């Protein structure tokens, strides 16, 4: 198995597990009875949830378009972390998965360029 395939499948497996885990809690919160807020929600709460959803969707997007999905995921999770750095405690694997996608994209791109040059 090549380095590209190893990075790509590591990113895909990790991102699949992340999306399933976070997706379960997001859906359960939306349809469950315990979905009431314990305090009035601020604008930052809505932005945090939106960026978390965007980062999860972009990890799925990275299955097809590695660079675009990884870049969007990194921007979204960093925006989320700027508003509340504690999101990185449970969400630390989101940037790891995005970086694996970027590494896969970069390795594939450099090997393709090396093939053309030689």
C-alpha cells in the first residue's frame, strides 16, 4: 500500500468515525426531549454549532475533493476554536483528519508532478 493510500484511508476512516460520533449527538439533540438550552443562547453559540456542522460536512466533502474539504474543515474548526477554545478538547480529531487529507492530497500531487517531470 502506498503512502497516499495509507494517508487517504486513515483520513477517511477517522473522518467517518468523527462524523458518526458528532452527528449522532447533533441529531439526538435536535430531535430529543432534552434539547432545551440551560441558558439563553448567544450569537456565538449559533456560530459554534454552524461551524461544527460545516466542519463535519466538509470532512465528508473531502472524500471526493481532499483539498477543498480539508481546507474548509480547518477554517471552520479554527473559527469555532476562536469563539470557544474548549471545542478542541472533544474536537481535536477534526483538524487531525483534515491534516491527513491535506497530506494525502499533497503526496498525491507531488508524486504526479514527479512522474510528469521524469
